[in-house]
């Protein structure tokens, strides 16, 4: 799996910025896992903060923010976001 992750990151996220969003879900999950590390566990983030952090690495911050929640990387309540434990992330349940 590490080899796949390295290839995906080299292809879609050279120099730390996402240059294109992959069509394949398994590759999207690799990017999401890389991007979630821009956030700290135990910290509550406003939607504005989440958008700003994601936008530093990829222009479609709305897509990434939604996918963070849908796939269990983050939870959302009343406009506040927080990182879920890694055990809730895809492939670790």
C-alpha cells in the first residue's frame, strides 16, 4: 500500500499541492489522508478555517471538506469541524 500512496502523491500532489483530483476512489482517499494531516486532533475548526487550510493545498476546498466528513476523516456539528480518530478513517475500521 505504501508504494501506491507514494505514486499517487507524486502524481497528483507534487510539491505539496494537489494539481488534479483523481477519478478513482482509492486514489482520492490517499489524497484525503495526506490533506487531513494539516489539521490537529482535539481542535475545533470553523468552516472558514477548514476552507482556508484546504485551499492552501487544493482549489476545490468544498469538495475536500465534504469528502472529509463523508468518509469519516472529520465530523461536523453546528458549523464546527474536528478530526476523527484515525481508527475511524477508511481502511482502518
